[in-house]
C-alpha cells in the first residue's frame, strides 16, 4: 500500500524534460510510483489501482522536486526554527549551511569562551541577532559530529553543512587564529579536525579571504590570515573523503578577481580534486567586463584539471540600508570609520560638508568595487521613519524630496532625513540592474556549465534582506513575467543541477526510488509576497520574512511539512552527511 498518492499532477521531473500528466505515489519516504496518465494500466512501479492511505487530486497543479538552496546560513536558526523559514514555505527542501568559512563547530572544549567569540563574530559578519544566537541554540557540542547530532531528528528540512575554516583555525590556534600563523603542530591539528568533521559528515571545507568579513571585534576573521600553503593543505584533506566539496570566498567575488585569486581558487580545486563554488556572481549590463572576468576563473580551472562554479541569483534581492546600524555601506572604503562613531558624533560628522564630499569621492572610486551600485543616493526610497519631521516620506524617492526642499545634493538631503530619525531611518536603494540588457545577460550567463543558481544567504542579514524566496519568485517570472527560460528548465536549475553539483544521492528529481522531496504549486499563482519585518526571533529580534504565494504543499522525505503556507509541525528532515548521503563529484 502507498502512503500517499498524488493524482493527475502536471509533473516537472527536474531533468529539463517536457512536463507530463502523471500519478505519483509515495511509500516509506520515497517515490514508489510515477505513472503517466497515458501509460498502460500496469507498470513496473506498481498498479494503477494500488491503494493509498491518503490521496489528493492535483489537477491543474504542478508537481516538482523539492528545491535545493546551495548557500544558506541556517546553522544556528534551525535550533529555534526547525522549518528554516521562510525557505521551506517557498519549496526549499534541502539547504546547505556552513558557508563562507563560518560553522558552529568544532569548538575547543578547553576554551568555553570560543563559543562567545563565535556568536559575536556571526552577529557582526552575517548580521544575525546576538540575543537569538545566545538564547536560541544550546551550544553544548564541541566536535562537528556532536553539532550534527544535535540537529538530527529535529528539523523539517534536509540540511548539509560545510566545516568552516574560521572554526577549525580557532579550535586549533585559540585567539592566535586572528593575526597568527599556525606552527607545524597547529596545522596538523587543524587538518585533523577537518578530517574528523568530514568523517562525521561535513560536506567539505568552506573558507573566506574576503576583505568584507570581520569578527565581533572588528578584526579580519580567522581564515583571512591563512596563507596559501595552509589552504592547500586543507583542500588536499577534502580530497581524501567521499562526497565532499570546497566553498570559498575571496575579495574579488564582489566585483572582479585578481589573477592571484584565480590561481588560489584553481589550486585549491585541483589539490582536492573537487569542485569549488563561490558566491555571488553579480550580473549588470552596465559593467560588461565583469561576467567574462569572473568566468575566466572557471575556464582556467578547467584547463588545470579543476572546477570553479559561480553561484548567481535569478532574481533581484533588495537589501535595505541604514546610517544607524552596520550594513553594506560600512564596507565602502573610508565609510566604516564614520559609520562606527557613536550616533551623536556620527550625525555631526555626516552633516559636515567636507566629510560628505570625502565620503562621496570614496563611494564613486574604483576601490569601492561592487559597492558603487549603492551610491546613487537620489534613487534611494525612504522606508520606515520615526520623527514627526519625516511624516509622509515613507515610500518616496530621495531625489524627489531633495528637489522639493531645494537641496543641491541628494546625499545631503538623505543625511538630514536620517538625522531627524537619529539614524534609524530604513533606506531602500533602487536596483541599477533591472534593465532588459541586464536580464538578457543573466539569461545567457545561466547557460554556462559552471554557473549555478543560488546565493540566497538565507538565515543571515536577517533584518537587511530576504533572499530565501528566490525560488518561487523565479518560477513566477518564468511562467508569467519575463519568461527567460521555460519552466521545465527553471525547475531543473533549482533542483537537479544543485543536487548533481553536491552529489546528493537520490534527490533532485521525480523518479521512482528517489526521496519524496516534493513541491506542489499552482502555476497561475506561484510567486513570493513582499518582504515584511517581523519580530519572531529569540529575544524578540527583527527579521524580514516573505510569504509564499501559490504553494499548495511541500513534502520532505514523503511527509507534508507545509500546506498552503502553513507549517504542519512535522519534522521529517534529515541531516545529510557526506559519503552516506553524497557521492564524490569530480572536476571533469
């Protein structure tokens, strides 16, 4: 007997093949039957009339494999939110965590303070609520395996995790991990910790060399101090374990790689004999040289016997800004010093015409790189305001307000608006890359064999951005919007392609024997609602959330976890461990 039968669905199976009408049966967490409606009455997978404990009519609905998000930071959130919201509601059934060099394990049992350091680092570098990190996760593990065990059996999604270089370095070197170099014994310890993590199920190594990544004390995070020899030793260790990968971030990921960065990424991939993915490829027709330069890394890696895969988002993910709290504006050269001043001194400095001129000069300089996208302040939209003087400004464009007030410079006008709110004003920069040429460049870039959709950062930057809904928003755009790719191809890009990159066993497709990770949606409605600020973190912290539209049902390992955007309470997810749940993917 089947556990559940979905009748008359339009199946998009994840392979890119044309959709077809079928009945899909589930038994023991796996797809037991896929019967095309036009097929003979008896097939190898089971009888047409095979009974099921429950069934539903999916006429007019699309059944797709569960989506795989290759870049999240749900490592801590899963402890207080086992549903990985809002990703699960948007059809994501498998998440990859431990990215950017940041994992919650291992921790050195002789130094309890390392957990506090890790929490403060994550709060700063990934925009997580410190109170939520302190109150929402147990922090009782030391080894990577103990961390995985703490999640096993209590999550609603499938989740796999990279071992973060920063945690490995801190565990082996202590405070010297920031600023120091490991001696031979410490490097052996670090490598042994990575081996131990992968034996327990870590998917491989993640690391960062990005200049934007600083810890809770404002110092470069631990992995930024690693020299190539250390990185290559760790990469070689990755290659000794089945089903492993590398994820790496360097400063050039934000704009354009330097030659030595391409060499480093290539050497790491070839040392491991594994694919290396990086995040995130920004596509903008106004900067035509960026995509060819970034994908040159993939070409050079292929020539050397490695593979470098670029993650890129298929939708525009707005990120709000603020002059009052840490955000991307702090990463513009020279801006961090001003924006880290105490608020009263910050307001005084920001109102100074000479300071403004210097900040704008730096913002428009080549050194600002990709952050130049954030510097057209006339195109900012005012979000939430707090002072009476700002009543009626929410939703308005700064350039219009400046013209109304006779302000010569939009940035000066923006500063005055924020100063009235004691810098609490929420600011939304309008995208500069929402033009037809940029969308056509995205479409053509997606055809590259080393480009993969993803990069949501879900679980991070919680009050600044909400990237998790990219799956439903992309499908809605493919069905009713720009229609850049057929919906069958879009589903493949969200399911089978990331599953194949990570070597997921029996996931990413609708086929008999595969895990019953399934999304049932209305093709006429599938979309994502607008992001809204909610206060539901431990400690009442804020985050941006977005409701799914048109998602009828989400199943993880055959069990329904979401019905009409409401979680069911079931926790059928699995901690996916390398080797057991992943197979080795080579670089060819």
